[in-house]
C-alpha cells in the first residue's frame, strides 16, 4: 500500500530498545495529526526508595536503575553526595573513576552499534540474524563489549552493578600491574573500534537534520565524561547546581516517564549533542577517525548517531590506555566524606547523554529528597519530534516501510526506557 491521506501506525512493543514502550502515529488529510512514544513500563520509584537512606547508599541503590549503564548512575550519585558534603575527588581516584566510565562507554556503545542499531541499516530483524549472515563482524562487536566489561570487572568489581564504587572513591584500588594487564586487550580493541567506525560510516543514512537545542557537558580539557559544565548549542552554559532551573520536567498523559524542556525549548542530549559541542576535545586518533568517516565538527543527523558512537568507542579506548599508562596507585582508596546538611548536584555523561542527580541531606547524613533526571526522559520530546519529521518526509512509503523507519528513528537514540520510567500519577476516590 502506498501513500494514503489518513492512516494509523501502531507498534505495541518496540523492539531492540531497553524497556517497554509503544509507538502511535496518525495522519489525517496527509498531515501528521499525532505522534506518541507511549511509555507504559511500570514506574520504579527509585527517588522514593532513596528517602531516609544513609548518604553512602545512593551509589549502590541507583546502580540498580540500569544494568547497561550502572556506572553512570554511580558516578552522578557520588558526585552529588560529595558536592553536598563539600568534597571533590581528584587525582588518581578521579582517573580511576574516568577509567571505569570508559569501560561502560565501550561496552554500552558496542552493544547498541552491533546488536540494536546496525540491523536497521542492513535489513536484518535483529542481531541474531546479522550474526548468522556475518559472524565475523558481530564477533568484532562482542570483542569490543568484552574489552569494556574487563575494565568494569577490574575497577568496579563486576561488569553489572559494580560493587567497588563508594562515596569518596573506591573500596579497593588496583595495583599498576593489574591495569597494565588490560593494555594489550585495549590496544587490540582499538583496531576493532577503528574498523567499526569505517564499517558503520558506509551505511545508507536517511536525510534528517534536527533543529533541537543540544545540551552536553563541556570541560576545559578532554572530552566530557565524568564531570563538566552544562553547555547549550545556543552558546549559554550554567552551573550544574542550576540544572533544575533550566531543565524542567513535566507530565504527559501517555507516559510513565516525565518529559522535559530546556528553557521551554525542545532539546537533545546524547552522542550527537556531546560530539557537536565537543568534537574539538577528542583525542588525536578519535579526531582522525571522525574526519576519516566524514563527520565534520558538528553532526545533527540522528541516523548518523551510530557513527558518533563508534568514534566515541575509539575515544574511550584511547582515554583508557592513557589513564593506564600514567596510573600510580593512590595511597588510600577513598577520601573521607563526612555528612552535613545541604544540597548536592552531580552530572555526568552517560552513554545516552547527560545524567543529573540532586540530593538533599540532613545533618545526620540521611537523604531527605532525591531528583534523578535520566537522558532518555530528556530526549522523549525530541524523539517524538524526529518521528513527526520522518513521517512528513516519507509519506510515499507503504505502511510497513514507514513503520520500520519510525522504529529506526526511535532506536537512533538508544532509549533506555526503564531508566526514564519513574513517575506515576496516582489518585484514589473515596476513603
């Protein structure tokens, strides 16, 4: 069936995304009448779980929000708690945190590129079918993921929900020879990462340049990862402590996750934002890889986010090797952190984008209130806008082809729906 003026596309369960969501698209008279990213996954109430807990517990509790990016939650939680307590972790302890984060980027990006996103471009229904047709390519992706997992195993204690992270640093820090044991694996992984960037750059990318404001952290030196100042593509920046003044969440009827706007505008976080605002901060080999695959200094086509992720894998491996090369074991595994009454803010760059935490602490170190703003919650309005633009531009496609393109448009952003589903509007009639 070709173009019809009135039609409805309905995807009851989105595939190759983390979590449970649906898509509803309706056109009337050839115009896009409605686009909804329906998030029906039950809310998970982590912010409520944190109330009353000891100030040392949020890194372990929030790690359970996501099995794919637990380090992001731990790092943002630690940063916010330490901010409330007047502590800033630096030196080799900070370097180890950054190394741990590199492991998560490598693992998460490899999973998305090879098993969740690449099948869309190559005409396969899933990663299993892709592996059956091209085993060697998928094995390359699995080697990359394994390299990232090895970093998390060594520095974090395990790859899923690491147990070695604590407020102030770590429970145990590795010896230099332990980290050097990773270097060989990472050097081999660098070749796989460069081959990945070259591979994905050859995909056929639909045309779509999005006008959304871009939001990402920016540092004085280096590509943003474990800290930075929120920076907007309009040229403004603001302290992490003012995040809630600029990024305002709101409820929509079709989602258990809140949506958000940046200074009352649609905005985007994630690889496109990070790269477009920080491409000049990439390491040498990553910068050369970006140029070789034709990214330029700014990328606003979300279909090309797979290329940006591949370049970020190159960067994370380079950064990990640099940290290992200059590593000296700290004298103590953590700095002392003593509770005090106050509010702390933390923001880091999760694989999917800027992740913000805020904690209000009492004088006894109990958490009085918590606010967690995941990247996918921030991106939901932009994702719906992307789908709207894709439908407008491709109404000549039949229903099946258009629906597939809409699903691919959502997967461009690697949404982590479970991370974002934390809201429920509850009311009870009677007594």
